[in-house]
C-alpha cells in the first residue's frame, strides 16, 4: 500500500532551516526540547504549541514575500 504521509518536504534542503525554527520557537515559548531529539515524551500541548507557532511564522513569512512581489497588492 502506498504511503499517504504528507510530511515530505518540497525542498529537502529546507530541513535544516525548519529544525532551527523549531528550536527558536521552543526557546521563545520556554519549552525544553530533549537533547536526544526524541520528542515522544514531550507533552502534546507543548508539541502543538511549537507546531502552531511554526505554522503561524511560516504563513507570516509567505505573506510578506507575496506582499513584496509586484502584482500582489492588498
């Protein structure tokens, strides 16, 4: 059966930047990410907060990028 995972990156080189963003957001929220990288023991609320804030920031970056391009004016 084919995998239905949507977690594949369109630009694989972005993986490092996304990891860095994850640690920045966690630090801003005061959430400690385990040193070994295993997040299975992390509280669901904390993981959701990190993911939600990453999404919010990525949308903000995309909006700023689109606003800076000619032809896209709000």
